[in-house]
C-alpha cells in the first residue's frame, strides 16, 4: 500500500518521515529528489539557468536562497519554477513508489505538494501532518531565519493546511510532545495494517 505523507511548510512532516524510516519503512522523499535535480550537475540546472538567469547561480551552483526569495515574492516566477521541476520530480516519485510497493507492505511518499501536483491519485491513502498556525509560523522563522512577514508569505503561497486536512484520510498533530506525535503514528500504522488483514 502506498501512503502519501504531506503537510504544509514547518508543520513537522520531516519529523514524522524520519520516524517512519526509524521504524523500517521505505520513504520516497520528494525534497531529496528535487535537491538531486538542482545540485551541481543536476538535470534541472540548464532549464533553471535559462528561465531565471545567472542571478540565481553562484558559478555552476544554484543559489537556493536567492531563488527562494525570488519565487516566493512573485507568483508568476513560482509558477515557472513549478512548471520546470514538478513534472521531473513527479515521474521519479511515481516510479519509485511503484517499485517499492510490495504485497502486504507499506511504502510512504514524503510529498509536500502532493495535492498541488495531483499525486494523491497515485497513492492509496493520504496522511497530513498538521500544526497550529502559531507553531508553524514560529518554527519557520526560527528554522529559516525569516522575518514574520517572509514566513507568512511562504505559508500563504501554499494550499491552506485546512484544505489538505479536509481531503486527507488521517491527520497527525505535531504541536504536542514528540512522544505523543509518535503515538499517533503508531496508532495509524496499527489501524492501517489491521484494515488490510483478510
């Protein structure tokens, strides 16, 4: 069974994803695939240079911070970036999930833009990782060194978390203790496996 794990920026999805790996589950990480495509020598670099110019590069290396500032401040630029990267990332995610999907097992896709890219059609269930708006904002500011306005801009650029939660099969809350978040994950795993029993 393929389970899509999603959420919004700074909601704790990476924490849940890391715990699933700790438990021995295979996790296909969309961010890692995107990083590989945009690392030195990555397949997406020529198209990115053509679309955004030398200003977002330091020599041969992509300056991710500069690109991020550009696309989060301009919806048209963000659309252009998504149009370049998303098809490449989506093809790879679908291919890897299929390859890892075994009889009786669970495989996870850690996919921030699962709904935005239509990848919910390629998984059997969706779990969304949620946090309160206050926790999300303070985490994002601390993690990325952003001002409140910059953090709010990045949150507003994504599909609202309430919409993701409404569409998901299950929600995992992370603005509680780590042990309580882990207990939620274990309970979901148990109920999912029980449901699959003949």
